[in-house]
């Protein structure tokens, strides 16, 4: 019985280490802080399809998706019980230069507004965090508007399931 308890503790520790968010991909640039970019070669998540029926006992899913120039990411930091969402503007494909991005973290189908930002630069925008004491599913969602205030699109990260 003690062996099983030690094995379960080792598995829980390994899962906690695996859920620590990774570093962003960086590209050299001009200025004090080089712009960072999400790799657009990564597969995109299906937009608007959020199925919370499939959940596991450990954190799974997460990562990044590229939608018409917007990289949206989410990860889960198990030891802090914290969701981390990121936004990257990689291209002006369907994102208005000088427009506005509204960043949300959706937790168990409830959207939490985090911040808005004007979209004047390519690269990484501020990371958002959300403490979550329970379990469920989460994702990052970003609404984009052009400079005249007209809605352009919403970009979603993949689902992040957490214990």
C-alpha cells in the first residue's frame, strides 16, 4: 500500500512539472525588447467548438492556435492552480492595425474580461492569468475590432483541461 502511495505521489509531481508554461518563441527585432511570435505552423483549434464533456484527472490540452494572424494560447500552472493566456499578433491578415483587441479567459463556459489593447505592433501582448481552485475546461478568447469599432473576428486558443 505504501508503494502505491509513493507511486501516485511521483506521478502527481511529474504532472505538476509538465504543466508549467513554456517560454514563447522569440524573433530578433529592433528596440529594448525583441518582438516575440507564435509559430503559425501549429494546427488551429476549431473555432466556436468548446466541448467540456471530455475531461481527465490531469491537466491536458492547451497550447496555441493561429487564426488569421492572431496567435492565442493557454496553459495551466498546476502548483499555482493558475491559467495563463497569451495573445500574439503575427500578421495584419484579419486584424485591424490601430484597432482594439479584447482579451478574455473562459473558465467552464464563463468569460472573464482581462484587458483591451490597441493593435499597433506585431508580437506578444501582455499575458493574462486566472486563478482556478476547481477543475474543468478553459480557453483564451480575443475579440478584434478595427479602428472604426467594427467587429472583425474572434480568435480562440485550444481547450485547456485542468484537474
